């Protein structure tokens, strides 16, 4: 029963805040509106937003971090050359970490191509990489013998799984909503500037004045008063 009034109160609060933001925008003079429009257009000309750039950096960190862990694993298990030949040339799904490294390369290529090169504003690419990563890692953990090979049998799958889901969360809750909000602000500011351009400029003080009485008008008033004086005396 108490949920309905709370929902109504939240809706009223949201509408009041939106109306307040519109009033604030319309109260800005045209020069400030143009400055804001230029700032938003400058961000668009940069080609990529700051939050999207941060996301791309995190995707790059994902690839580099998994690569670093894989190289450490190669060096720990008998030298890089021998272990690399064993895991790559003589690849075995049940004991090799090479496929986890390829999974990180797959995430990097798809996400950078989708969100840095093509600048997509949809979640389908990150959903694809996260689904493929989760399914592959779950299958590998269940079927392989990684847990018998020491700590890296736990570290690499868990780190890859966590990084993939952090990328999904960051894109879905930070990148896309913030870019949509900035686009809406740009549209509101442009609309306000167009309306301000249709409103005529403020009238100057010189357009509001009372003209001084002419001398002819004052002389007629004096003559009228003089003509009324003899009537009063009678």
C-alpha cells in the first residue's frame, strides 16, 4: 500500500527536476548556450568519449594481464621455450593454458573493433564475448585437469572470468548510459538555443519613454485656463 505513494512521489520529483533543468537552460543567455553547444560538439569531434576510452583501456589491460600471467606460467613450468612448444605445438585441451590466452585475444579484438573502431552504442558485442568466455571457461574447468597443475590452474580461469564480467558491467552501467545522457543534454541545449533565436532581443530603455509635452499643448492649456477665469468671477 505504501509503494504507490512512494512511486508517485518519485515520479513527481523526477518531473520537477526535469522542469528545473529546462528552466535553468532557458535562463541562460544565447552566448552561454552557444558555448555549451561548442563544448559538446568539441567532444563529438574527438571521436570517442572519455568513458569509452577508459573502457578500451580496460579491455587492453585485460589482454595484457592475461598474457603476463600466461608467460609467468610458461616460465614456471620448465622454461618458456619448452613449455610454449608443449602448450602451442602439442596443444591439449585438458592441460594447456594457450586457449585461455586466445580467449583474451578474442575479447580484445571484438570489443576494440566494436566499441573503438565502429563506436557501437549497443551491448550485443560485449554480450557475445562474455557469453563465449563464460561458457568456454566453465567447460574447461569441468572437463580439464588444470587444478592438478598448481596455482595457475585456478588463477587464469578465475581472472579471465572476472575481467570479462567487469567489462560487461562497465559498458552497460557506465559507458552507454553516460553517453546517452550527454547526447540528451546536447539535444536539449540545441533546442533551447533554437527557441532563444526565435525570441526577439530585449528592448532597450530608450524604447520606453514618455515624450515631453509640446509647447503648443502647454499654450492651449493656458488659454483654456484664462478663458475659464471670467466665468468663475461671474
